């Protein structure tokens, strides 16, 4: 990828959810299974449909759906642009690269996620998938973003009672919370969650200003405190799910 890219690693890192895995380490202590994607989003975004490809990026035919808004914006399965909207590649990629990256990253990630959700349903008759991401402190118009943005596809992936309880939890922690704008839940949330069924999903976008110094360094003190908050959030969800069953 780096051989084909015209941008340095530093420019590509703006696409990643920096340090989110460091915030989730306490969840396992609460019995919560955690799946971490360790391949860069600039390489391939597992939070996209496998056919969300920009065909114009490739020499040769690729399996692509009609372009969705993510693809048109430059942020499909294989991103075309950096977070600063600079082209990543100077020319077209070989079509085989799309299949290769999908096989390396997207296919095994979603196979693991499907296996985990099915195992949870088999054991508990329900599953709540929580997909953690990070976001910048400001949007493209330089408007300040809240501490937490929760996404459920505007009510499509999570029942309202659970959604209200989640809102209450984060607000009790002193965090500002909004829903679904500008992040309403990506492919993972929408593909694995349905509010009408026992299989539900929630996306959590965390403001990087809560736990980082600058663009590429964790604030160890604030990150540790936020890790404790997320661990408590996991315990809260476990208790809420148990009470509802």
C-alpha cells in the first residue's frame, strides 16, 4: 500500500480511530467479548460493505455496487482520499488489489464478528453489539462536536428503552451526548442490528479531545479515566440486558 500511495503515513493516519483499543481493555474483566481490528482504515475500512468500492480507482473490473454517499465522498471500502481530502494514490490500482485486501482484512473480520454474535445468541438468546469509533473534536465546518455521538440508524438498530438508558449513563458521567448526527451508524451497526429483534447494535463515536494530546499521542491520565468510564459502561449494559431478559 505504501509503495502505491503518494501520501506519507502521517497523512494516512487521519483516517484511523486512534487509540480506541486502549480504551476498551477493561471490558474483558466484565465478561464482554471484544473484537479489535488492527489493520489501518486507510488500507481497508471494515465498516463498509464489501462491494462499496469506487470502480474508478482500479484498472480492471471490480465487484462494486452503485456508489453510495461514502464512496462518492472518497471513503468507500478502500478509501480514495485522506481525512484532509487529498488523493492517496497517484494513479489507479490493479483490480486484484481490491480482492486481495478484502481477503486479508474484511472477510476474516466479519467472519469473526458473525461467529461471536451467533455464539452470544446461542447462549443468551440475544446480542447487543457495540461498535466503538473515534471522531475529531470539530466537524468540517469547524463546529465543535460533543463528547459522545451515539448511532442507531435513527432508531433502526436499537430499541428506544436501551437507547434512553445509554444516553442517561453517559450524561451521568458528565459527558455531552447527541444521536445520529453526523454519525448514524455504519455498515457494522446496520448489518448486525435490528431494533425489532433480539439482535441489536449501537455505534459509539468518542471525541478524541477527551483522551488525546494532539493528533497522534494519548494523554495517559485522561485515557485511563475514559477507559474506566467505558468499563463501567460495559458493566451497566450487562446489568441492563440481564434485567430485561
